[in-house]
């Protein structure tokens, strides 16, 4: 199939993914058609299939890319020594990483229900890998007598939900700076684990 004059796969491919992410976040996966996505990108509907097999594949690729980026960035993040330093690093990292990607975070949580079972299993495994990072920190803190957490799995899920929630209300240039939000949330996280 011939490309339209002026079409470049290294430009159009990313534009397709960016537009899909934006539309999925604003309208919801079910409401977005491939025809609507093509109109948003400025290409013919058939041209989308040069960049993705179908809408489900596009959703999966966006969600997997987000989780891969999250896990990779966390692996590279300086964590400090001991459970307290690692918990603070996780808290600040999670907020900072996700504030840069509110649409990806929204889609990753709200569109899980639209993944086909095999795709869901892959994303769920990546989410569990990330959750395990935090739960390991909490378990070490409990074992060392630094944290008082009756159930580390429940605490992990609650803390991630609290930290992720920042993306729903934070606005750049608002009343609180990112640094101030990070400090307030770190204080709340620290107190919630009894430290």
C-alpha cells in the first residue's frame, strides 16, 4: 500500500498513539472509533492499520508502554538506604512520574475493563510487579520495627491509590507546587505506616 505524500511513519505512528491516548482519556475507549481517531490524526481510516492491528492492540500497547516505562524508571531511581528512605523515594517518584502522564494514568486505571483477557493478564502482571516493589519496602520496614502496618498488601494498595489520586486534581500553577504536594503526601504516607 502506498503512503500518502508527506506521510512519515516515524511521525505519524507517535501521533496515532498520542491521539489515541488523549481520546481514550477524554471520551473512553468504547466511544472512540478508528474513524474518529483517524480524523483526529488527519489520516484516512485505513492508514491507521499501518500503525496498529486494531483498537484493542492500540489500547494494550498504550497501557503496556506506560507500565514498562514506569517499571524501568523506578529501577533507575535512586532509592537510598533502608526502608524509610526507600519509602520516601517511592512516594516522591510515583507522584512525579504520574503527574507528567495524567492521561496514561487515567487510561491505565479506567480502561482495564476493556482489555481482552490475555491482554489484561499481561497488564495485571506488570501492575503486580510494581505493587510488589512497594510491598517489599513495607515488609522490610515492618520486619525492622520501623513501620507499624497490620497488612502490607492492603497498605500497598491503599498507598498507591492515594498517590495516584494526585493526577485527578493537581493543576500546574495551582495553589500548591509539585514540590509542596510531594512533601505533604510524603508526610501523610509516613504517618500512615506508623513511622
